[in-house]
């Protein structure tokens, strides 16, 4: 898994790691049961604190994307279709939010934006 860190981003590094791993899981690039790099190995590779990597892995574990087995490592968990669908919904919601904010920045009224969405949905 090839992770990239953007040090100039406003997004915390642990969140960047977690989001990229989630993306790999959702896209099917990372498979169930696959072993993630150890916390130390990934922190060394990315030249960041091991605590940052651990925070990312803990967040993924809490969300159900990763299973951590003490002394063995962190593995890609079997994700349910509902969990994957929720991730897809969050992505679409985020994209729509960006589009709405952009429309407002350009001076569009909410009703105009809704009409535009309805028009696009008809296609």
C-alpha cells in the first residue's frame, strides 16, 4: 500500500493515513485479511511519529475497517456491504457539499442550486 502524506494540508496526518487506507478498502485494492504494515515500519517509511500511525490504526479499528490483534498486527477486516455503502454516501455527501458551497460562492441562490441538481438528476 502506497500512502502519501501532505504536510501542508489542514487535514491531520493520522486522518490522511486512515482515509487513504479506507479508500483502498472501499475500492477493493486492500483485501480482507491483508496485514497492514506495522506501526513502526509505517512510521519509519513515512518519517512520522509511531503515535500518529497508531492513532490512524485505532480510528480504523474503531470504525470496523481494521482488526488489530495484539502482538500480531493490524489486518483489513471483512467489511459489510452496509459499511461500504455508508462510506460511499459520505463521499457523495462531501462532493455535494463542495458543489453547493461553490454555487453559493458564485452567487447562486439555494433554489437555483436545487433546480440544477434536479435537472442533472433527470439525465
